[in-house]
C-alpha cells in the first residue's frame, strides 16, 4: 500500500524554493507485508531531494531536514509500538 504523507506546508515551501522540485517531493510511505507476521514501512529520505535540487539546494536543505525529522519520528514511533 502506498500512502500519501506530504505535509502541505513543507511541500509549499519546497515549491517556493524550486518549482521543479515537485516531481521529487518525498511524499510516499510504503507499507508492505513480508509475511503473515511481518510488515515493513518504508519512506524516501527527503535529504536525497536536496542533491538533485541545483541552485535551490540551501533553502531545500532546511525543509528536507524538517521533513526527515518528522518521518524519522513517525517511523520510530512504529518501532516503539512494536516493542523494538
């Protein structure tokens, strides 16, 4: 299952910095079953978007760091819920 996970405020800020970044916004979180007892949740690292940004790299670095922090916290919360 692919979930849309964009934070509109961060996406807007990124588009203001570089409109071409729209195709690279890391807005998907993938949830997939490995087997009957194992589920994997994956997300693209927003920092990777910055390396492709060209001239807008600096403003996007701040936005990507914010998005990465939020995604990391969400994924960590899932691990904690599972007792990992």
